[in-house]
């Protein structure tokens, strides 16, 4: 029997949550290997909805092309909350070949950012890799110092988790060599972190953040580059999975991608239809506003102002 849980359907404009509505849903998530195996649109109409639930969320469903946003069929609603490219890095290609895949201009920019950060912190880089249980405990203490400063934690609830359950999983993973974590420091103070669980030779880009005071020095980009160099040198992993959602950072570093979508398969009731229509209207308004801001060169400035105002 498929278990259900209460998940929030968030109504957002830009990065601001206007309203959250709880839904009783079963969740089926598709990992990167499933995404690379090929489309699975059949799940949209073959999935059995658990009794007493609102429906099911198919997270990162592999698709051939972006499916229709909204469809009513057979007593159920399929609603595509978002579709995106799920980016990844082929870690079997070797670091030299990976570097060669970038344009000369991009390689120069990345190297300049690394050198600039080193210069700003005294001429050398202080960054560290963590993998054992004791090392991960030290990493966690440092990384939490950074996480509390990030907009991911303040606004999205996506900071490095607190609580004994996460710590227990982290230590268990470290005990079986199934996690890699990275930290970038400046004058002994942590400024960026990256936490990557490992399953079946695939690292997941799961938790990351950087101190906004260092944003102009691109600490997230610098740490990503250093971490990838280390992972290629280690030679133990097949793929680096950037998981759900698109973004400039992911597009920059990826070597490939698969088309995926987050799809709600809901019972066709008046309440759920109204909820979906409202959510779709909110998303459309947010997209139009974002396009207008981008058109006039204001998107980045407005995002920084909103984050600063909530700091």
C-alpha cells in the first residue's frame, strides 16, 4: 500500500510565498538513472491514486517534451507544476576532457574567479573535503554557520537541515563512504558549503549555500569547481546529479540533461480544480513579471533587494 503525507502547494510570486495549501499526496520520485533511461509519461494515466488522498505527486518525471500544463481525463486532473532540464555531469570523462568542453572564455572566467577569491583571502585557497563520520561532524558545524545566513534557509526552508534525523543519516552515510561534503573558508571562517549524498555511484547536489557577504567573489562557483576537480581525481563516481530544477549555475557546469516535470495527478473534484486554476494563474503572473524584469535588466536587482529586505 502506498503511504501518503501532507505536502504544501505553494503559491509564489518571484521568491515570495503568498499562500500555502496542504494536500494529502503520495509521492513517487524519479532519480537521474530513471531520467536517463527514457520517458515515463505512461505513469500519468496508469498510476493508482491511494484511497482517501487528494492524489499523487510525480516528482522529476522523465518526459519526451513538456506535457500539457492541465488535462482532465478519466476522473482525474494532471497538472504540470513545472518542467525543466535535469542537468548532470559525466564524471567518467576525466577532468582534462571536462575542462576542454568549456569555451576558452568560460575556462578563463572560472580560473579568474578562483584566483580572485584566493587573492581576496590572502593569496591561497582554504577549502576542505569531508567523508568520514568525524569529518562530517566538523563539516556540519561549519556549514550550519553559513546556512543560517542564506536566503535558501530564510525564504525557502531549504537550508542544511537541523535535527537528529539528518545527523544520524549523515553519519550513517559517512560510515559506509556514501557522502562527500565540501567547504570553502576565508580567514578561517566558512563562506560556502556543498553536501552531496552518494547512491549507486551518483552524487546528488543536495544542500549548498554561501555567505551573501561574499557574493561578489562567487564562492559557490569557486567551491563547485574545486569540488569537481577533487571528484574527477578520485575517479570513483559515475555521475553528478544537479537534481530538479534549472538554473544558470547548473547549465554552466553540466555535460548533459534530461527533460523532466513535476506533475500532480489529482482527483477531479471542484475543490482541486479551483486550486489548480488558481495556482496556474499565480505561476503565469509570476512568469510574466519575471520576463518584464529581465527584459528591462531589473531581475537581478529586484531579487537582491528582496533578499536583502528579508535579511
